[in-house]
C-alpha cells in the first residue's frame, strides 16, 4: 500500500505543476482527486478486509 501512496503523491505533484503551468483547472482538479484517492483507498481496503474477516454471519 505504501507504493500506492508514493505513486499518488508523485502523480499529484506532476499534475498540479502542469495544471498551474498551463492554467488548466481541470488538470489541477484531477491532481487533487488523485491525492485523495491515493491516501484514502489503502485505509478503506484495510478496514473493509478486517471488517469482512471479523464479521459474524447474519440470518435473514
């Protein structure tokens, strides 16, 4: 998961600098979304897998 965070951070830096240089707000928005996803997804995956493994089956 560490590689995903580093890759997302590098992608953020690259896209945000290109967005400022070209004055492209959509590129800067994409950079911000990449940053949020790269730091949010690993925690979500960890929490989901722990919850799925420790959850009890329910009767419907």
